[in-house]
C-alpha cells in the first residue's frame, strides 16, 4: 500500500521490509514515477482501473491525468485484444517482472504497438501491477515490412519458377571455357534428366542435339562469340526418355567485372508444341486450299474426266501433295480403273493392285477395302505398315503417308480418290474431316453430272431403244438438207412400223412389246455403226435416214437389206419365237420436200398408204390424190361437225397421289360422228391442226369447259379445275389469246380453267412463247407442261416457263415398275420439278403398283385408268358428288 507522510519515523529495517513486500516510499517513488521519460502507470488487478499515471503516459496517450484515472486498462485496448488481456491477467501469479508485446489505443483512436514490462506490487493492501509500456510501433512496422518483403521475394521466386515451368523455360550460365557454371532447376525436368545425368559443358550438350541440327548450335555459339551480342536459333534435342523436342536457344554475354572471364547466359525454351501447331496449320491450310480449289472446280465442271483430272492437279499444285489419283469401279471385270492422276507416279500406279477381291491367300488391296467397306483408310507411314505392298516403290518416289477416300454417288461407292504426302502422318483427324467433306462434294457432283447426262440423253434419245428420238432425228434431217445443195445429192427418209403390233401387246403385254422394240433397235445397230441415222418416232414407229443415195433403186435395195436383217429371223419373246413384219413409207429429198418436217410428214403419209394396202413399202409422190381427197373429205366433215355441235368433251380425273382426293380434271376433245360414232382423237385432231380448225375447236372446248364448271357449281357439286390442252397453233394465235382472256374474264373464276402445253412447244419461237405464257399467268390461268420427257426442252428454258405443274408422259409410267432406269428418270424429273417449285402429275397410271411407286417418289398427282377412264360430263357428276 502507498503510505502517506506519517511514515517518516519508520526505521530502515521497516522500509526494507516494505520494499521486500512491494511497498515503496511515497516521496521517492512519486518523484521517480512522475519524472520518468517513459510512460508509467499502476492499475488495480481486481478492477483493472488506473490508480496513477505519470506525465509521460498522459503525453503519449493524449489523456489528461483525470481522464486516465477514470479509465481501466481495458479502455486502452482494441476490442479484439480484450479476451486475451483478461486471460493473461487471470493466469498471472504473484511472480516477478513480466514483459510482452501488446496493442494500445490512444485517445485519438490510433493504435500503437508497445512492449509492456510489468511488476506486481501492493497498493494499500490490494494487489496492483506496475507497468512500463514502451512504444515499439516503428520497430514492429519495420519488422512487418521486412517480413512482407521476404514473403514477396519468396513468392516472386516461386512464381518465376512456376512461370518458367509453365512456359517450359530454363537457363544455363556458361563459362568462357564452355563449362556450365549453373543452371535453373527447371532445366533437368525440361530435358527429362536427373541432376546427375545433366550435361556439364557445351560439348556434352551438343552430343544430345539431333545430328542434323548440330551445325545450327555450332553456328549460334560462334556467331555470339564473334559479335558479343545476343543471338538465337532453334534446333532439336534428345530428351532422357528417347523423344526429341524443339528448343529455342538465346545466348547473350553476362556483364562482369573488368579483368574477369566472360560468361554467357543462355535462355532455353521448349517450342515443340508451337512447332507442331505451326506444322498442323500449314498442313490444314494446304488441305483448305485443296478443298477450296476443288469446290471452285465443281461449280464450273460439267463432265467427269475434267473433274477427275483437275482434282488431281489441284491436290498436287495447291495442296503440295506428292501423288493423287482417281480410280473408278469397273464392275464387269471387278477391278478399279485409274481414270486420272497427277504427281510422282513414275510407274507406281501400274504396279498398284487394283482387283476388287482377294486373290488366293493375298488380302484385298487398300483401294479394294475402301470400296468394299465404304470408309476412308489412312496410312501414317507407308514404309512401316503391313497393309502396304509397295513400300519400296513408295520410298523411291518420296511417298510417306496416304489417304484413300471413298467416292459415293447417292449411297453407292463408285470410286476412290487417293492422296499421297511426303510427310509421315500428314493426314490427321482434322484434315480427314475436311477430306471426307471434299469426297462427299465430289461424289455429289458426279451424281449431278450423271443425272444431267441422263437428262441430256433423254432429250435426244429414246430411253427404251437407245435410238434417237423424233426431235433429234428431225434435227439430223434438217442439218443435212441445210448443208447439202439440192442439185448435188439425194436422200431418203424412211418410216416403218410393225404390222399388227397391237397383237403383240395384247398377247404378251406391254413388257413383251417393249422387248420386241428393243430387239429391233439392237438388230439395226449390228447393221450400221451410224445409229444417228435411225430413230424411234413414237410407239412402234421407227425412222431411218438414207444419205447420199443416187436413185430410187438404191433406196429400195437399202430397205430390202434393212428388212431382211431386222425381220427375217424370228424374235425371242418370253422363250417363244415370234415373227413380225414391217411396212415402210418413203419420202425423197429434194424431190418430195426440202425441209425436215415435210419429209417426215410425207414419209408418214406414204407409210399410212402402205398400211392400208398390200404393198410392203410405198414412196410418197405429189400425185397421192387419194390421200388428198381423203383429207379434204375429213376437213369438210370436221367443219360440219363444228357447225352442228358434234364435238364433245370427255373428262378424266386427276387425284392426289396420297389421299386419292380429286384435284382436277382434264378435258379431252372427242368427235361424235353421226355416221361412225366416236372418232379417236388421233384420227381427226391432226387434221384440225393442219387446217387451222383447231382454233375454232379449241375456243369451243374452252367455252364448254367454262359452262360445265358453272353447271357443277350451280348443282352445288365440288367444281375442280378443268385443264384444256392447247396446241402450238393455238398458242401462236392472237385469236386464241383473246378467246382465253374472254373465257377467264367472263367466268369470274380464273382458277376454273387451266391449260396444258406439250414440252416440245417450249422450243418453238421461244421468246414469243414465253411472252404469251407470261400473259396467260398474269390472267390467273395455271399452266401445265404436258407429256414431259418426250420432247427436247432446254432446262434453261424450262426454268423460265411460268408453269405450275409438270406432267410425266405415260410412256415412263408404263415402265415404272419394270425398268430401274425409268424409275431413276422419274425420280429425277420429280426432283427437278420440285426444285423449280412445280407440282408433278403422272399420266397413264393403270396399276396400284405404279401408284405405290409414285407415292414413294413424292409425285403429287396422278391420272389414268386406275382412277377413271375419260367420262362424259353427265357420267362425271356422280364421281364429283362422291
């Protein structure tokens, strides 16, 4: 306890006892306490309140003495330190002096670090603590700064090591004698070596460099030593695991004290991944260039040989490949025929196995496997692959890797495109994806060319016999008469058909009749190589052009030769021998006519006379009065028929292929002759067209169709669109155009009537025809192209026709279920029509099988005896009502 002034009489022994028990003299203590330069205070250990403080404490903490004595030691501690403070005081015994580092709070709120020296004492009999807090804030801050600096340096060292590891970097310091002074700890792992197996000098280092690249390292060292400047180079180095890496090596001199030996600092980086990526990009760019070049070729190419050869050339010149070739399957001999190649062949392809099957114990060749499995084959190393049978030949030509791609037309593999590179493993997965896309593009183009060739073929040739069709034959005649002076040569147009051909069809069916026509064409081909002088005109009617004949006797001899060669021997039909005969009609150029159409017409007229008489062949002459008289009689009867309203319309239904719902009707012109009854259209419509009466008959047909349509609507029957056939004579007539416009305008329902024109009409006065058709469409009248496939219309013109529908000729539908080529053709026509946004109508559908196939081929509508025969209007009404 502190004592007051009454203690003056105490003895020395008593004072010593007081000191020993923690009691001190008040006067002496007060002076030392107050004048001490360091902060001092005493606080009660039970209440923790300040009992006294000196001036230094007041100045240091910013409190007045009175403020201090109202506080406890808790009030000058940060809140977070109070728990620790109480625990420390609680555990403190009665021992001697203690010290510790604490945080204190000044009055202004600042926190300082203090090192506290304390000693327990008694004040008035209560335990207290004498405390001297020394401000060590600056020392603590300096120590913290040093610690942070040390941490940062250590973190920087760790980061540098991590960065070097991630960047695959290392360094080495080399002395002037070539020995290694030191290296980074990332270098051994970079090289896949242990510290013990590390090279210790530049000489040992060079032994690990790939032999071909040692000259690069030697030049780097020499150049750096000569110039004293930073130099860099790249080379390949062997790792400890036996693989090699690409190293980028930069070397530069290290600044040193004067007189000291020069040292060199080398930075090393593993750039293998970058080099691999660069190589991949170069390869990929070459493949992209090939893909782009061949796709540009595909846009303009129109034939297979050009496509094959140019694709090979682009692969070599643009893609930087060594060899490229195309092989196409020849199924007849079961082999692959090389049809185009480019690059380092030098006899390689002659030795390449190209058979499609296995020979004895030898496995099939790689091209054969591609064709068999329909999958690409990649050979990464031609010199180290058991499947390769020409490894030595490949080595001699610098061929190291190959890719063999299947080429497909639709779903059928038809060939192989083989590419060879001078680099091992050139064709990786990314490049193969592009090459597969390229192969698909080539296959699609080949299919397109095939279909285009097929359409071009059908435009000129008869699909059944392979002979020219009527249009092509007419062009050949026209070409001859235009180029041959009339006074210098004679030619004959011969038309023949088979006697009682309908009996063959009725007995053996259409298939038997078709087979007979094919055999006739085949026999003709064996007689002459010039198949361009013959054609199948229509049905069983054929045409022959005899060139450069001198007399009519020459013509007769030639016909006798044709007749004997073709018809003397029996034909085999379904295993039975059938003999047939022919009748011939002949027209002579220039005696009978000087243009192709007239010559054909005259020959057909002569044939008609031969068929009605006993002659096997007849020449046409201008004196055929019987024929002229007959024509005049028929013309007069037709004029009377028009006057007496003897013409009638029969209607044939058109239905949806899928639902069989009625979509329209076709109006068919019939003549009800009071003398003979119904006259077949082929017996009077040609005369209507030749005489121009078709204009009047056509106008009547349009008006009658309008009247019937109105009747159906008046009777509350479904009134489908009525299609009326229009001839070339009508379309060229302004009077017909006026009639059609009148019918449309007068009916008030443009969709009631549509027109059908034949495909061959599109090529007759093209610009004028297109203009008239455009006018008709503007009036709201729909246009269908009739008998498609039998004419010779350009696809460019076809795309210009403002039509809504395309009708496939009945001759194709008849062979649909028996001839795969015909099915392919019909499928192509449907696709073409849909691509031009046209509906497709099939004519002459007679069986459910034909209807099923048409449904599968996505045909839109159909008509024929399967649905209904042509009916008079009154017999059609119940079908409409149903």
